[in-house]
């Protein structure tokens, strides 16, 4: 489905977009489309990853991959960190017509299982 040109015969009161917006080629256009599909008092909840230096889980994985496949991403490819800048995300939302924008940062702890547990 092309989020930039999607059409529904209803309007939504709530939209939830988890870890997808940063992969869209034109997130600002997609946000305008979403805003047009929402009721006047509708709410949108968006989850995105932070800046690379703030997400060591992905940085660790990607640094290892890039070491062996340095050109894995074509130039201009969307990044998991594309909307990690709070101001950029806020500007996209406000430009799309969202009136009251609140951005919250959360810290999550990732832990891997010990291989001994698999024995």
C-alpha cells in the first residue's frame, strides 16, 4: 500500500505507527495523508528509533554487518535512525498539520540470553 496516496471512506480517531515512518521515502507527505484521514480530535502515536549514538543495540549490529558488506545500503536509502532527531520529527508533524505535538524519549535496556540457558 502506498501511504502517500491511500484513501479510506472513513476517518480515524487513532493511528498507531510503530517503527515504520522512518523507512518511508517521503515521511512528510505520508504524515499529511495520515492527518487528512483522521478526525479533527484524532490522535497519532508514532514510535521511531533515536540517533545512532543513542541506540547501541542497532549500532553494534550494523557496525559488524558494514565491516563485511560496506555498500549494503544504496545511497539515499532510508535509515532506522532517519527520524531520531526530535526537531526534525516535530517539524514533519507540524508541517503535516498536527496541532499539538508531544515528543517523549524512552530508554530501553536490551539483554541477550546466556547460551548456557539453551543447554
